[in-house]
C-alpha cells in the first residue's frame, strides 16, 4: 500500500490540464474599462470642438471723427475718422477691412471701412496738428500708425466732428485650441 497516492487520478489529471494553459489575472472590471473609453472619447470630442471653433482677433485703437475741411485736406470724401493704432499692429491692417467704433461717452456705434493706412508712424503732436485733434487719442505718448476710416452711412461728419472714438478692426481669427498653454501657434490661426 505504500505506492498508493492520496490524490485521485482524475484530480491529478485536472490539475495537469489547468497548469498547462496560461491564466491572465483580471485586474479591472468591464465598467471601469467602459468608463475609460468614454472618457477618452469625450476628450477627443472636446479637442475636435476646440479645433473647429474660431475666435475673432481684433486690433484696437482710438481716434477722432474729422470735420469736412480736415477730411478734404487728407483727400477723403464723406464722413471720415482717423484712428491711431500701435505700430506693431499696423502691418495687419488693409484697406477695406470693416471697422466697428464707439463714439465718445454717448456710446453710439458706427461702422466704417479702412480707406488707407498711412505708410509712416506719426508722433502724437503731429497727429494733433495734421488731423486737428483736440487731444491725443488714448493719451498716446509714442509714435503711432494712423488709419484713415471712411464711416458708413449718409450725411457729413459735421455732426460728430471732433468726437473721440474707440475702434475695433477685425484682422482674422484664431482657433480656440491656440489659447491652450503650450500649443500656442500650433493650435492654428489666421
């Protein structure tokens, strides 16, 4: 009886079959895996949305509405304004671009189009003398680029002559993704 095993033959055979195949440990359950895939899908959808949404880019400046005499002196007809913009932004401006402006403290808005961008920078005191400004727009102390704007609408500029205005000129757009830190220009823009 010494050769007799304490294990049954069928149990030994089942043990040998189970040790012959690989068994992988189960570390997660199916709800966790499904939740991770939903999270990845949501992040991809948000990234696609941020890639497709365009945010407008503007150049801002301050200026004055010119009277008819000053407008004629700079060879402009109809209601005209001159807007001073920072020199670094002048290169982005082109004739024909749409200008949205707010007149003085009243807050009335007017639209216009860029007639021309003066080729040289202009000092604040020269701007006051050339265009008849009563003060320097936006309290500029450095040379600025002058932009001549033809105001849209009928009538002359006489009723608003000398009125200060704050202008916004749309110069393109940026993808929303370009505002994410680290992506910058890689997010796209125009």
